[in-house]
C-alpha cells in the first residue's frame, strides 16, 4: 500500500497522471462510438441490405486483434506510430463495432404502432426521428453504451504496449519488476473508472428516460404485489 | 364531405387492395367501413390522410383534391385514432393530447390548457394528465387517443378499429362515449371495424366491403337490415344465423298485448310493446338512439 501513496502524485509518470491519460484515451471513443453508431444503426434498422453489410464489416473489424489495428490505423489515417490518437481511433472502431448491434436493435425495438401513429398525427420524418424513434430507442441504446463503456475502459490499457501511456503502464511495469502491488493498483483503478462511468451512464439514463423507469417500476411493483398475494 | 373517385390501390407484388372504389362520405355524419380482415377497409381509411396514396383515382375533401396538400400538413388537420391507442409511451398524457398542437407551434400554455379541456371532454380525470400512457388502463389509453385525435379541432376524425383491443364492457362504454361526442361535436367520422354490431350501432352510413374494397352494400343500418343486397351481406350481418331474424313467440304469454320475440334458434330476444292492443312504432334514427350519457371513469380502470 505504501507504494501506492508514494507514487500516486509523484513519480514519472505518477499514478494520477496515468489515470488522466487513461481517461483521455477512453472517454472520446465512448462518446464518438455512441454518436457514430446512431445514424449507422438507424440505417441498418431500416434497410436489410445495409444491416447485413454494416454488421458484417464491423464484426470483422471487431475480430481484428488490437495490435493489428494499432499498426493499421496510423497507415490508414496518416498518423505517427506513437500518436495517442491511434489508440483513440482503434478503440472507437471497437466501440462502434459493439455499439452498432445495440443501436440497430434499439431502433428495431421501437414499436411500429407508435411509429405509424406518429406519422398519422403529422410528425415529419425529422420530427419522428428526434421526437419519437431516438427517445424510444433510448433504453436499448443505454444498455449498449454501458457495455461499450466498460469494454473501452479495460481495452485502453493495451495502449501501454505500444508506448501510449495509460493505466496499462502499471501492468507492464509491474510485470517487468515483479511488483505485484503495481499490477493490483492498475486493476483496481480500471475497475473503479469503469464503475464510475457506469454510474454516470445509468444516472443519465434515469434523467433522460424518466418514462422508462416509471412504467417499468409500476410493472415491477405489480409483480411484487402478485407475489405478496401468493405468499399470503 | 369526402369523396372517393374511382380509387384503386395496386401494390408492387400485384395485390389489388382497392379496386375502382367510389363513394361519398357526408359531412357531420358517421360513416363506417366494415368488412373482414384484408378487405381493404384500413387502406381506404389511410388514404384519407395520405398515409397511403392511391395508384389511380382521386380523393377530395370539400371538393379539393388531397393530392395537392402536403401529407404532413393534411395529417395535422385530420384527427386519427387507432387500435392500441398509438400513444407515445415516453410522453405524458398531457403531452400526448397536445401533440398536434405542439407540432403546429401553438404556444405551450395554450396547448396544455386545451389538452386539459379535452381530457374533460373524453371523460378523463385531470389528475391523469401527468401520468405516462403505460400507467393507464387500456380503456383510459383509448380515451386519451380520442382526445389526441380531437386536439386540433379537426372537421374529420378517422378511427381505425379503435376499440378492437379493449374488453367488451369497456368497449360498450367507449362506443357510447363516441356517440355522445359525435352528438356534441358534430364531426365527420370515418370509422373502420370488422364488428357488424359496432358498425350498426355507430354508423349513420354503413358500407359493407368485400375483398378488394368492393362495396357489397351501402346504406343506413335499417336499410341494410331490411334488405340485404346479397347472400354475402345477409351472412355478414348475421341474418342467416338467425340472430337478427326475429319471430313472435307462440309459447309465452307476455303482459297484456305485448309480444315476445324469439330468434331463429328459438331463444328469447326481446319484447315488442303493444299498449292498448296496438303495436308501437319507433323511428330509426341513429342520432336519436338512446344511449347512456354517463361519463363514468371508474368502469374502465
């Protein structure tokens, strides 16, 4: 434990610095991946051909091991090998690969009755997307982005192996010097970040999708009431 | 007045959903399209607000071809009530009712005020305004659906099997409410159903449809009952099954000169009053049919 206190704010790099590096590597891919997957998922949900093509492409990309992606990205985007943007881009690709499935399902989950009735009462196509389909896709989108968030936070450690600082440095360094407390520190911090992100996301969900909670809670309390009847 | 002029709808796969359909739907009356599923009745309804565009022929509202009106604007000017209410589950009841008003940029305060008034109109308690549709019973949701359809005060109200998914008791209540609203608001209602009893109950004009939206018979419920135009109509309205073919019972003695009626199956169906030995006569006019005027909300919870 003493090691952690000694190195948290001091040292080169300090643990705190690595936490910040880790955040700057993992936050952009989550946000960009989410935003990119929405139009793609919407398109895929409306068009069978687009669906199989898009899901196919991203499944293949997802199977690429990260070292391969880290080599391909600089070539494809003309970035320097040691640019941290490489990691951000690669993680964004993975984020989209996971998220596009969720967002496709999310838009498919919007009941056609509701879509049709929105059309019937005079929503234009744009109003329908922002006012009906996007909010109703919300719960499934939220579930997807929570998975993406956890996976991105843990994947970001890989950056260390191509020289981009992140909490992964603690693993690498710990293995090299057999300093297990360092490895454990890395694991715990990654878990804490992932947990905090998850809390933030579910909080946002509660804030932005109040209807979802209220209607499901009612269903849940009904269930409880039923059970109460059975047991009494 | 809505007028269909030789309207056809041909789908790319070759199905002729509507085949050369012409009809006049009078203003401020209820016209019911009734037929089995797949007869094209819903397609006809959805043509009126351009949810479906005909392949050929024209539809006119007050002598204006609706093809000239932009679909989104047209839909906002016509009320629409569908099965399963079609309410937006993520918007509160009040927002659902105010939907069309908000879409047409009516100031929020005014739209909500009007929406609250509409909840009264359809017999819903104002406390429901801040609930989500998922927190309401089926019957209440359907009432909200009707309120939403009426929000922009449209002249025309399209109702697509609106009571198809609620239980029979609530359905009866909603039917009575629809008749009360029609008496109070005097809208041109076009109603689609597969239930002939519902059609006869609500319709000033009933149009019985066969496959391809061919008109099997058109008329008032009384005309159709008195003279079914074909075997198809007779069987559709149940004349064959004997439910509507009543005879005077020879077995039972009623009070005084009253007569007991039995259907073809021999089951008692009702009584004709015959005060002073004379059979009573009544006028068949849907607008004057006696309906319970209660606006009970407790019943459909």
